[in-house]
């Protein structure tokens, strides 16, 4: 059985995520510091809160460099929601701040035109734009559960799926062995679990 | 496109789920974890879990059940009942709640609404409003339908939204458990005052009632009796509503 690590910087509840992985037959390792990163074959970076704060929390627990080393070695990393956002180079939330820079692009506020209420919260359609191993067995046009006000802006080559709300934004992104999902797979029932399972069995090659 | 939602409501009383009529006459309807798992497998879009114990009601008991539910049901879970402090709310978020429901504290403890939205965001705060139709105008009640309030429905909605409420959960007390249809007049009154998503509850007895409420502008329909009594479930509701072009979640 593969070792799946979940980065735990103490913000937010990881019960659903670890419960989902247990339900899939894995025994996830909650990482409070970076000492065990090398023992993990796949790593998940969850996140709640604001961009700047989250990066600070990651720095405070000494995760930044080990995480960069891990990803640069081509090992699989999945960022969820804010965890996806901090994979990018730069974010606007809570003042402009640098992210991990593992995916080229930036995080900015969703368009506030057209009178769409923000945050964008609820079930919305995810349209695949490229094929990828972690999307195997999931239909395009399926709904996933979103809660966010900020979104990614990056080259199309890094986009695996898009979603429409006040604008069309990337809902799954990737760069070599690093994947990011703007929605919450651990709250998205059957298809969410399938995505998590695919990621857990993925070895990071495209 | 954002989807409309179908939400089973689970009422927790002394470690069991019950179903009420007009907020009284409790009937046992099962175990909290097992019922939640059934709804999860029947493709419900969200769960609302409310502790309705009137004596010694403690969010700690709710949290204990919630922790087990959140480990098995990978869907948004909205939780409330007796929350009087930010510590209560935090305990529920830490146990797996995605949103908390505030009712009584929404009248005389508005600072709590602000504290919750400041720490967790307005998407995490649902304000529940219980209404009884007395005469021509709706009267609002706090404390599980026991204490009448002087404030009008539209004023109260405006006030709680100003304090950060991200959603309104509107419950018609006289329709509760009657299964004769949602209070569409009440829904219409509330919707005109409400710029956040509105969840209507109380009275669903047929999938057609859900259709009426969606057409009248509800973002979500919540129900208890419909799914508890009779061979009805969220999957069947969706199969029915799909014929009326209502945008619903696909998994």
C-alpha cells in the first residue's frame, strides 16, 4: 500500500479528507512538520483561509523548501482549493504575496461583473479540456463542490478543466507532477473520491 | 452553471433522529450516522443536521455525531442547534461542519454572526428563520419556535445579511410535517428581501412541491417528512425534476 501524506498546518478540519482516503483503503499520514515528507509517495496539500496567511503557516512549520524539493523531484503533489492556489507563483489575496511557484501563473479575484454573488459556493460543472491520468473514469460535465472567491490565471497548457461562473476559470490545473483542484474532491461525493483515488495511484508521470 | 440543491434535514434529539409536526410530536426516524450514509448514497446535495433538544442542548453532543458522519459522508454538511459562542461554532467546524446554522442568536447576539464570518467567511454562516403565519403577517420565533419576536421578516433578513449571513434557511413552522407544500407566499416575501441564496423548508410532500419552490426562486429545497415517510429519496426527486429543466447536480 502506498503512503499518502496530508500536510497539516493546523488550519481547518482534515477529517473529511483523511476519512475519504481511509474509505479508499489508504492509511494517510498527517504531517505536522516536514520530517516525514520523504516517506510519502504521494502528497496532498489542503487549505482553507487566505492566500497570504496560508503561505505564512507553511513557512512557519518549515514546509516550504522540503515541499519544493519534493515536487521538483517529480513526485506527485495535489493541492486542494487554497492548497491549489498557493502552488502558483503569486497571489493577490491579503496583499500581493509570492506563492510556491510550482505552477506558473497567478491567483486573482473572480470577476465581480454580471451580479454573480461571491464567494462562488455550491455544485458546479467541471469541463475537461485535456486528457490526464487522474481524470480516468470520471465523465466531463460532472459537478463538483466549490467554495472560493479567488481563481487561477495561467496558460491554457496548464489547465486540465474549466468551470463557468461569473467568468470561465481553471478548475483543475497541473504542471508535470503537480496537480491542483479548485473544488473540494473530499466533499464531492462519488466523482470526488474517484479523483482522489486516481491521484493516490498516480506516480507523477504524464 | 451553479446547481439548485435538494437537502434532507436531520433533527437530532437525544442521540436519535426525529421528525416533528409543527415543531412538536417527535417521531423517531433512525440513527444519525446510518441515515446520513443513506442520504449520501442517494446523492443528496448537502445535509442539514440540527440539534433540537430543548433542554441541556449542547453543541458538544452534536459535534460527537458530526465527527462520525463527516468521516463517512463526503459532501457539504451544515450543522446547528444551540450555538451561543464562537467556541461552539469552532467546535462544529473542527468536527467537520462546512457551515453552521444560527437561529436564536441571530436576534439578540448579532456580534456572534460577525465573529463567525470574520473567522470562517460568510459562506460558512447560514441564518435560520422560523416563521409562523398568524393572521395576515408572518411572525418570527426563536428558541425552537417558542419565543415570538417583534421584528418583521424583511427587516430581520436585512439585518442578518448585513452581519454576514451567507444563506437564509427559512422554515415555516405551521407547514412542518404537514406535507401539503411549501409556503410559497412566505418564500416570495423573503426572496424579495434577500440577496443571498434562500433555502426553503417546511411542507414538502411531493416532488412537485420542490418544483414549485424552485420556480419561486428558492436556491435549495430542504425536507424531512418527504424522505422519511414513503418511498421517496433525493435520487427519485432528481429523476422527476430533471423533466422540468431545473439545473441539478450530476455525479
